């Protein structure tokens, strides 16, 4: 595949992800939106040329491991101010990726998380999470999961200084499937001890 074809495929992937989240926000209920999200992501992973699944994993793929929707893990929370903080992530494919902390969000029963903004071209909100289930059987991906990544269109909505944070939509970054992808993983301010049993769970890889 040429570099141009690969770049166009990735652009189309992001376009489709953005469209999928627009459908989620417009859905009749969070549960209905979650069904759309789950089905749409399964379709993308199975058939899109920019799928992060390795070629040898695609033939046996029958859907992502996603827990049933639990409304107790949906929050609409204010963004609280926080001391300025810079977070720079060195990646093998994208060079240095710089973020600045916009504030914090408090999820009742879960903990406090730092909310980040990408400071390079285009900006974007980024909210990663590493919880007590990460890397454990039946839990989230060991490196952590993403809740929001508006750079790629993963946005559940909000108004003013309030943000919708729904842990049912937590998903594993692409590097969980293909180590060639560069993924910023949650820093200390995005790590909580509580296990989050919803969202996308640890990928199950077929035996080889």
C-alpha cells in the first residue's frame, strides 16, 4: 500500500468514527447510542482498511469485547480548574505529542481525572483512564483506555464548562491491537484504583 493510500484510509477511518459519535449523541437514549457505538466499531474493525487489527487476527474476529451498558457509569460533570501542567509524550511514529492540562473532572465513586488539550495544530480534548481493572482478566487493556479523544471525533457532548463522561464508552487504543501504532497512555493524574467494569474490555487474541 502506498503512503498516500494509507493516509487516505486513516482519514476515512477518522471521518467514520466522527460520524459514529455524532449518531451516538443524537440517539434516543445513552443505551441506544451505546448499541450504535458497539455495532459501528465492530463493523469498522472487521472491514475497514485502516482497522488496527493485525491481518492474521481479522479472519477470526467476531466483535470487540464490550460490557453491557450500565447507566451508573454515565456522568455529566463540571470541569474544575487545575494548576497548569504540561505532558509530553514521545512516540515512535508521531514524534513528541504535547498536551496541556485544562482542568480536572470528578467522577463520583471513581475518582478525579485530568482533562488534557492537545497543543499542536487543531487542538482537541483528551481524557484517558487507567483503572483498577487494567491488565486483569476480564478488565480493561493493561495500558489503559480512552474516554474522549476529540482529535478523532470521540466526543460524547457537553455544554459550557460541563462534560459528558460515560465510562461505558471507554475503549482500548489502537496499540492494544497493533504495536506499530503510537498511543499516549494515561499518566498518573488519569489513574484510579477503582475497577471500571464497563466499556471495551481486554482484547481476546486467538491462539496461534
